[in-house]
């Protein structure tokens, strides 16, 4: 995976340019998590499991915007998502 700053929950690239940083309760940006995973000082889906995140990542990567081949998306999600801070023990 490249060296871009990435969400430590889903792996999405984070950027001020994209304006996709998560937000704390005071409205300030959270530089570790994206706005899809983290809003108002907490995870959007706090009970989400690692397996559920992997599945949703595969769905996102194979969707029309990214259009990644299924086999590559499965390999990438299963090897990368578990290494992110949210999913480490």
C-alpha cells in the first residue's frame, strides 16, 4: 500500500483537500479516522467487527467508483484492514 495518510479504521486515504477527516464533538478534525468511520467524537458504527469492515471494504473497492477486480479487493482488504490501529488488539 502507498504512503498516503489513511483512515485507521477503513484504510481510505485522508486529505485536507478531500475534506474527509472525521470530526470530534467540538467540530475539530480527527486526523486518524475518516468522516465515514468517525463523526461527533466517536465511531459511526461502534459495534462493527473487523470482519464486517473487511466485507464493506471489499464492496466499496469493487463498486463502480473504484471498480477493482474482486480477487484483488479480497486480498487487499484481508491483508491491510487488520493492520490498522482500530483493529489491532
